[in-house]
């Protein structure tokens, strides 16, 4: 069920109904299932991303008319998987100023000079 992307809730319902397992036991079983999948189904990163993209596109198509917000969320997930958005700033500013020995008077003077430059420009 995990490999077919069934929800955790669906899996818990199946386990409790079909096999008469208590809900609190489901967590352990699902965790063991994930470990089994990790050990026995080696997949490369690209195939996982491809599978997720397909899943999100299917969701977007299914919810396009029913719930447009859900469709947009699915498409946002595709964009994240494809790294279409940059999380880091385009320009990184590093301040490597040596501020030792700088007095308040010097700072005030420099601020006034910057104001004059700004007003004059």
C-alpha cells in the first residue's frame, strides 16, 4: 500500500478492518514497512522525483475543477521538486568591516555624508 502511495489513514483503516489490528499497533507496522522498502527497493533519486511529479500532476488534474487551491498546491510541489524557485537570495551581502576603534562621532559623520550623497544624487 505504501508503494502505491496510499495515505496513512487508508493503510490504518485497512489494517484495522481487514486484519483486526489495533490502531496503536499500526505505527509500528508502517515504520517496519518503510524500513523494508528502504532495504529491498533501492531506487535512485531521479526515479523518485519522477514518480512524485507524476503523482502531483495527477492530483492537479483531478482537483482542477473541484478544488483549485489543491491543484495549485500540487503544482507548487512540482515546482519545488524541479527546483524552479531559488531559496537563497540572489545577492549575498557580507559585511567584513573592522568596527574596532570606531566611535559614535565617526558613525554619525558617515551617516550624514551618506544622506548628503543620497539627497544630491
